[in-house]
C-alpha cells in the first residue's frame, strides 16, 4: 500500500505540473457555465471581464440567431478590440473556414499575444439550432486557430443536452446554483423606496417570497411582482388605517391581490398601469379577470372544436363516451354507472391521455355538420400541439397511433365554448 500511494502521488504531481505548464502558454480551450435563469451568470461574467480589463467578445446567440450573423458579429467586435479605431468595417463570413482565416488575421497585435482572448456566447443553447459543425468548432477554436483563445458558453440547460455525437471536445463545466430564499430576501430588499423604511419593505418582501417562492424563483420576475404589488401593500398606511408594524392588517389587504397575481406569474400579459386599473376597478361579477392570455387567443373554427373534444376526452372516462355522444345509446343503470375510483373529480386527478381516433370520434359527434378527416384537420391538431394547448405523450416509435393530453384549464374551455 505505501508503494501504491507513492506511485499515485507521483502521477498526481506529474499531471499537476503538466496542467500548469500547458496553461502557462494557453488557457483552457472552452468553459461551459450553466444554471437557472437569473442566477447571475451573465452579470458575473461581464463584471469579471470588465473589472480585470481582459480582451473579450460578448455575443447574445438569441440576437444573432444564424451562424452567419453570429460569426460576423464576433469578427466585428474582435476588430474593435484589436484596433484603436472606433469604427469597424463590416465583415462577410459565410462559413466557419472563413471565420478561422479572418480570426487569425484579426488576432495579430502584440497585446493579445501575452493575453487570453475570451469569446463569451450568451444563451448558448441556440447553437443547437444552427449547423451541426458550429458547436464542435467553437469548442476546438483554440486548436483550429492556434491562438490563445477561450470560448465561454453561458446556458440555462445542462451539458448533456449539448453534447454532439462526433468531434466533441469536453469543456470545463461550472454550475451556478439558484439563489436561496435568504439571498433573494437580501437582493430584493435593496430596492426599497426612499419614502419608506428598510424594515417595512423587508417585511413586504418576506410576505411576497412566502407566497411566490414555491412557484417562482426567477429574480427578474420577483422584482417585477414586488414593484407591481407594493402600492397595494401600502394602502392601509397611506389611508392612516394602520402603521408600518401592523403586519396583520397589511397582510389581509394584500392577500387577495397576490392570489390574483398568481394566475399571471411568468406571463406578463398586462402592463403595470393595466394591472393597477384592474385592481381599482371591481368590474362585473362574471367578468374573467387576471386569467391567462390564452382566454383571448383566436383559433380557427375547427381548432376550437378539436380543443373542446380534447378536453372532453381528457377528463371523461372512456366508458362514458357511449352515453354522452350517442343519441340511441340504450338504457344505462345510474346506480352502477360510476365506478368507485371515478367518483373523485377528474379535475383533481389531472388530464388523461387519449388516442387520436377517440379525439376524432368526439369531434364528429359535437360538430353539427359533417367533417371529413382531411389533411387540414390533422394540421390543426399539429398546430394545437405547437401552441402547447395539446401535448403529445408516448414515444415516436410506438406502433399504435399518437396519444395526446389537453393542457388547458376549464375557464379556457368555457371561454372557447361561448
């Protein structure tokens, strides 16, 4: 055992020396940084590069959504980084071979010979939608150009969903964890208005996180919700009905408005001014307020019937189709009609998958005129899946037909049915 330990120690020292010797001339070729949205990846990377004054190129892959736009933007920023001129000429780059050639020509200054050039690709998951050679080439950019360059990929998904099948160089991965509730409390409390005390605003943030933390941990969304509902939290204090320490009265005043905001979290379907007018106006009792923007979506004629048929197929048992959708179904005894497990509300159990032929059978029974199973009907089903109003379940290699689930709520179906 002592000999084995000594041998392992020697191997570790040799590997460590080789690593530092290698990085003395070239840095690591690629770094993959991932984490949930609003976890500080972009901000930390920009602050680090700007504070240390490191030569870098920062590109958002959503803004430059094609390979040509992406490569040309990198070269244009590289020109401004390497030259003292503020104005840079437009660069034409059609392929990655042209990019490598132009990249070598751009990185010729003496300042960049002793430093590492960083190419940061934000929202790097968009690279998977480009040509198959783009991602492996960026991972091997140091090898292809023979320059001291490091490519940093910022993404919200894990590396296993990125890994190409061929030509892949494994990057150094770094994970940014989510903010804890204590960190969110400190960050959100820093934005307190000057007319109110810091303790008063911290108590409001504590109430807000107690409601939304389990369903939303996006810092930007929480900042939006905090700014949107703070005026309603202050109403008892402004009217003189309570002071800043009457947390019970303040909570009773803000509770119904936070419940309304739960319906629209992440959606941003109305502006702040519209939300304030909606809170001031009680409206009609039957008016749908604060619901999803899907209730106002416009669909083709048969898509509405398809969605209603999908909802009926998801929430009604199969054995009830004969009774509900056939005119001459015969007599059915009501006592034994519902089984024991069917007495529980299906809205509590969630939607159940159904096959395509059952969806079409219900469609034919609820539409007044005759509907032919044309390609138009099947394309509308595909459009509903694309809009995420229906979801396809199961695998693509199954022998049976496709199976679907209806993902919309009862309020949405009622609005469509009207």
